[in-house]
C-alpha cells in the first residue's frame, strides 16, 4: 500500500476560462502547501512578470496532511508573485477549503492568464463531479461576508469558499484572500500577507467553491500506525500546557513587557493601553456576550480562535488576533479592543491584511494626516477603501504606499512589506528572518522570541526556524500546534508507508527556501535588498538604559543564505509563528 | 542546588543564560533568587499580586504545577524548576 494515490492538479486559464485537470506527479507526493507553491512558481511563472498581469500564477495548495485525520493539519497556502514585495509570496491560512480540496484528491489549483474584459467576474466550482468555471458577475464588488451569505444559500451546506473581497478586485496590494471557517459560513480566515488578494482579483476570480459532499478523510498507507500517531500526538498536546487555549490575543501583556507591542508607528515598544487591548478582556466578554474559543477548521485541537460578539451578543468577528490588536490597536494608539474588533471585521469584509493596513494607517497618523487613536476615522477610512479614494488607495496598497502618499520618512518595512508586531529591535534574530526570508517581513516565516541571543547565534537560529516553519507550512499543520521536523516526518512516513529520514526533511525545507530565493533573484532582488528599514536602525525602543535599535551587521544577515550543518535541535525545534 | 530553566523569551534579563543554579526551598524562592542575580526576570513570571502570570507555566521535574499553589511548592536540591512562556504570533 502506498497511501493516497490518484491525486490531481487543477490548471485554470482565465484568458479563455479553460480547465485542465492533470495528474499530480508522484515524485512530488511530499510537497504541499508552501513547498508545492514554490516549486510550481519557479517552474511556471516568469519571476520578472507584472504581478497583476496575465503572466503571474496564483497557486492554492493545501498541505500534505490536509484531508487526513492528523490533528490541526488542514491549512492551505496561497502563492504567487507578490504585488507588494515584487518577490515570491506564500500566505497560509486555516478554514475548510484545504481539507475539502484534499478530500477530493486535488493537491492544488493553479490559476494563470487574465480575462480580456477586466469587468467580468468568474467563479471556480470544485466538487465530486469535477471542476468548472461559471460566471460570477452578480457577485462583483460584494464584501466578503455578504458574498459568503449569498454563496451559503447558493451551494450545498457542505461547501466551503475561497473568496476575493473588493480590495482584491480593486487590485490593491494589501489585499487578502479569505477562506471560510469550519462551519463554512464566515470568511474569517485570511491568507493575508503580500497582496495575493490583488492577484486573485486581477484574474477576475471572485471565489472558489469547494464541495466535498460526503467524501471521507484521505486514507494513509498504514492506517493503524497513522491512527496511533494521531491519537498519541493529540493526547500529548491535550495533556500539555496548551499555550494558545485563550488565543494569541492573550499574549498582549508579555509582548508589552518585552517591548514588542509597538506604539505610535513604533516610536515606542510599549503601549500605555496594553491592559485594555489585552485579549483577556475578550475572554471576559464571553460571559455576558456569548463569544467563545473554537477551531477554525475541522480536526483542530488547538482551538486558538476566538469568536467575538458585540454588546448585543451578535457575532462580530473571528479571530481577533494579537497581530491585529497590535497593528490596528497599539500602533495607531487605539486603546479599545472593541474598536479593533470593528476594524478587524471591516478588513475581513473588504479583504485586507490587518497588519499592512494598521501599519499604513499609523504612517498617516505619524505624518499628521490623522489623529492618533481616532478609531471613528479609521473605521471610515477602511470602509471607503473599496470606493477608490486617494487616501483609501494609499492605505489599501500598504505601508510603503502610505509612506509615498504622505512623504513620511518613518516606514517600518522589509522588502516592501510592513513589519509585524514582533519587533526586530529587541528580537534581533527575528529581524534577521525579516531581512532574509523570501517573504519579506513576515513573522510566520521565522519568529524567534529570544532577546538573550548573542549576535553569533542569529544566523543559525534564523535559518533553523525558517526551515522548520517552511516544512510546517508545507505540511498543512498549523504553526500553533508547534510540530517539529521529527513530528512531521513521522506523519509523512505513516501516510505513505515509507520512512522519511531527517536528511530528507532537512533537504526539503532547504530546497523550498532555495527555490524561493532563486525566484527572487530572477525577479531582480540582490543582497542590497536584504535589509531593514532605516528607521528601525535609528529609533530605539526598550527600557531606560537598555534601549536597542536593529544593528545586525550585513555579514551575519548574509550568513543565513549558506546552508549550515544540521544540529540535533533542528529536528526537535518547534514551529514558531 | 535547585536549577531554574529559563525560557527563550525571558532570556533578555538573564543575558542569554539558559539555566541558573540557585539557593531556594520553594519555587518562589528559586525564582526570586534568579531575579536577585538577573533583575527584571521575576515580573515576567509573577504579577504584582504575587500570582503566576497567566502566560507563564511552571513545571517541577517535568510535571506541570497547579498555578494557584505552584509558587509555594517545596523544592529540594536536585530539583529542576522550568518556566514556559506562551508566545505566538497570529
């Protein structure tokens, strides 16, 4: 027995709306998610192309373990050339479509071309009968929640959706791709970073509907071994400390203590409003408003996602995360988590990355074009983005565009992408990841929360975490499950009935990074691009007497690009994003 | 001497030190001893009211300690107190 067989890839050419379903190459069976996306992009996408033109390729690839019984393993990668960074991009998200595509045996959707009429909208329908493209002009311009409400009535209740909001349709480079939650209803999960929503919009693709019907889970080669592995791993996790059971938003206080809760466009690393932005306030609200913690996809045992209700007990948004509370909250001097919840909903509606949007608005505030902490004006601004106002376009195109719009000098970014909450000044090894990751400033590519590292440790720590996270994002596992390379190769081994060695899994992670770096080189990136924004090397944060800037020498940063010998800890280190 | 294992996020105050041998007869005494050597460590584990921070977990020789009574748990010379910190992005 050899595990799942007969898998397919769906090729879609939007120029003539044609579909070609091809066999999935057997030699790629351990490639999924980010790794599969990188392989396809390097092979089939011209790195020098216009990211919003017909030659860009949009990839939707579930992880290797998606659709199986492995816990918390159904994530999907959205990939393409980023219109934000100009380099390769993979944005990873939960929700149901990854699980559903894999249950149907589809390892990926590859979207090429562009309709001649930019005003036309299309949808891709995937189910047990096959794949087809249908007209979706009736859904043009719809906000994500209204769209999914309509789709929920249009398709069977078993269908999940991948959607493009109006920001993506407007080709704004801060636009996200949304996926629906585990109840298939709310478009609350987002492949947010890098503007891949604009790529989806540029192809006239408004949504993908995936209906698995009553399809069962993918069957491993060795059911007994795979089942035992799932059981033991789940038991171990549930008996452990379960660090994320109240959500990522609950770490606001510790992030503030570590000076990595940026305030006012990062002029400070601590916010005076940490107590009112603390996710503990959200959890407290459950008692009177009826929100709860839940799983964003079936089979998830982490359950880090909060459902946030309004004062009347009605659903408002999900999940309100640490990154959103930081960038749309503290970084804009907004003090109330409820205001941030409103803006999170608006960003999900319009289809925008909350990190990029918060960073861009903070630049407008820092430049004196908005008042710090003016939540009402922020709500108005986000809501006007689909209308194409000059200010809305500047924010919808992200931090660098907001810097150009205002002429403001302080633009915290790396490779054109806004810095996430995790600050590269106290967390310098994380900064090295931002400078060297093919993804630009993306904490999920290589987060290292260790302010005690010595400079000579930065390169190895960054390379190690980048390899682990790359493999994790190729597997379908969520980073919050914190699997190690040894964990992942054990699951792969039981799935396909053959041992996956440490060398093989190390090679895979490194090769994905090599593929992505090569794409970026061909796109025109050089060593001169492997750097942090100047403002983060000039403006210090930290405790009095211990303030820090990002001052990592170029030779340490460049050391990440040379493969280092594997150490034991490479295989036991947990994914960290 | 009991040993306190420092989690990576808390190694700023300890200047990268990963383990500290301390004098102490209880978990809190061990943590206070670390703070005496590396000021700024204790507030990351214990809040102003003397309770364990909700984003920190304490383990004694690998067993998780109940958060209410954790700090008063007796410690002997060969024991290992490990602090874990809940850190993730998202």
